[in-house]
């Protein structure tokens, strides 16, 4: 496993962290690489997105059998902080120069939006490489009024593609008690045209799926209950771990995992929530089929506030 922290070739961003493995079966000469590209913290005030991203990274670099299978079959490229100057300055939404970077994906400037420009260059290079299939793009945000974790997706004229896009959030809903499929929505509002999810959804081919992953600043409600459970740093990271393990289900790699499953590692000391949790789930159990899907309807409404 290699973790390179420097500049990716062709990218001007200094915030890239690339996870890859030299032993990948799909890195053999002639094999097509399946790439999952994840970004976070384009909006600097949305700190929960960093904890979710941290959970994804911690899990992928762990010795957990699922993590090993994922590393052997997929390539994860992760840019955990798209707006480092905004974070440094304590901005809520904008960069050093006052830009909302998540509205400039269509034509980012290397001068005004350097991190965005670098990441887009890298993505376009991969798109143009016939040996690479960029299958997922997930941009992690935090939401100030909604509860739970949920996703935004795109709307396609092709009904089959539209339905296939719903598969990953449905699987994630099975794996993560705090993820809500009923709050997941699909849209093509003009105001979102410059977001990473919208722009890349229009650029990439029809086997690629682009999502915005949102997580509440505050709390989540577990299906079948009514009380809100305040999020903790550990709960955000757990959502990240569940996002990572959902790729196992999506690619149907379950049969390749060595049994018995080891517990998902906790890399940070868990902080107790301020209020009593209404539901506890085992860290190491297989979640597939262990929880009824909370909701099943596709929601075409747009939740409040933009991302
Ligand atoms: Zn955001």
C-alpha cells in the first residue's frame, strides 16, 4: 500500500492524497482500472465532511479483510481538502479569493481556483485514459438543516441509468443506520450546474455515477425511532467506514472476504454522545440484510438550502 502525499502528476493542487496499491489485480498491464474518486471540504466550514473522509481513509488503509479486498480490486483516489486556504482562514463557504469553489467546476482557473483546477485536470486525464474507468465520484459535504446522511444524485434521460444510480445509496442505507435514502434526491437545478457532482455527471460516461454525500451538522434519526441522536466525531467516521464497505456490496466482492470478519478498527477514541443512543450496532457484523430498509421511495424533491 502506498500513500503518496505529494502532487499528482498533472495536478497543481497541493492537497491531494492518493491511495493506491501496487498489488492490485486491476493494475496489471492491460487491465482496466476501476477508480473511485472522493473529495471533501470544498466548503471549509463543513467540518463533518473531514471526519467522514477520515473514516473512509482509515478503513481503506486498515488490515480489515474488506479493506484488503477493496484495495485489491479498486483504486481509490482521495482529495480530502479541496479548499485548504478557506479552512486556514476560517471561512464558512468561500476560498481565499471569495469564490464558492463548488460553483466553478465548469471552467476553473489555475490562478483563481487552483485546487479545483488541479483535481479537474486529474479527473479529465483519467477520463481520457482508455485503461481507466472512473466509476464513482463522491463529494462529501455537511448540511446545516437536514438530519442524517443522504446523497444528491443526477437526473438522466436514460431510465435504466437513473435507476442504476440509485443502487449505491440504497446499499449504503442497508449498511449505515444514520444514512437516509428517503432524504436522498436527484436533481438538475440550474443553480447546481457548477457543482462537481453535476459537472462530472455530464462529462463522464454512462457507467459512472457522481454523488454529493451530505451529512448533518447535528444529528440523525434511526429508522423506526423518533429521537434524534447527536452526531459525534466517531459517528461521522463510522459513516465514512460504511461508505467504504458499501463498495464491497456494490461490486459483489463479498465472497472474496476471508472469514471470520475482523472488527472494523477504531482509530480514534470514541466520544460518548451527549444523549443516550437509541440503537447500537455491532462494529464487526455483516450489515447486509441485517436491517430492514428504512424507506424505499425515490425522492425527487430538493431539500432546503444549497450545497
Ligand atoms: Zn457544502
